[in-house]
């Protein structure tokens, strides 16, 4: 059985997108983004792409707030424009030891789907309380219950963790978050899509971006 431990899932990435509003550089007119030859996606031309120094500061800030060590700096961080942003995208490529291929993932999942997803849920239950405790200090609260699944994305299969939280600075607003953990052998692509709920225009953009994703 594949063991999905906290290092592989890196639950700290659940909160990174909260702090991507410190300093940014304007997005280029070319909306097709290529993340190290492994993940491609399209975003609106007027959105904001964080530069490498900004992504590093976001990681350091999240570590300070959460008291947890991050495993890497995001390879790509994008947010909608104008502010306040209604959607955040974060893509990380994480070294994976031992390597787990797509074939191995699907073999284990198909062998016992219920047990596989329970392992994911158990990992969440272990890691999430510390996350919510840290976020609670900033007034951010969990909304509803999380869900766990394995779904196709970008031509691959990913472990998907979905949850919702109150929005930064607006407790009456809900942000829906979906994490896609795509196991690619010695590397894992972690794609996080955070979207304001109940806004048809931004939900349509979310769907368009998700459908544009390609993973190699």
C-alpha cells in the first residue's frame, strides 16, 4: 500500500495562497505559462504573477505564522486582478522519495478505493488541526467539511483534497480550495486552486483555467 504521509502531501501548501499579496510583477501578454516543462496552463492576460523573490517571502511568512517548515518555494504563483483577488493559483514541483508513478498510484487506488482515500483523510486529520489553529489567529475559519478523491487533471490522475475557509479580511466570504497532488515518479506536481465561492464570473474563469492545464 502506498503510504501518503505528511511530507508527501505537504499540507503547509494549504495556506500559502493566503499571503500572496505583498509585492508583485505584472503578468505578460502571453497567457500560456510553462512551469519547468512539467505543468502548463493559461491565465487571463491582466492577472498578476509573483516573481521569485515574492514567492520566497510568501514561503517565509507562512512558516513564521504557522510555525511549520515549508518544503520548497512555489515554482509559480498567480492571482486574479484587480484586487482584492478572487482566485489564486499555486504550482509547486516537489521531490518525491521514494518515487511513485502514475501506474502505481492507480493500481493502489483501484485495488481498494475506500482504504486509499481513508489514508488520505487520516493524513488530513493529523495535519489540519495545526493549520486551522494558526489560521484562526488571523480570524480565518474552516467552512464545512473537506473531501478527498482521485480525479483526472491535465492528462494525469491526481489525489484531490478540497476544503473551504473564510476569506482573508472578509469573514462573510468563502474561499473554496482544491489541491491536486499529481505523482510523477521522482517528482510530484502540487497544484492549488483557491476560488471565491458564489461568483459565477470567477467560477467560469476557474473552470477555463483548470481545463487548460497540461501535465507531463
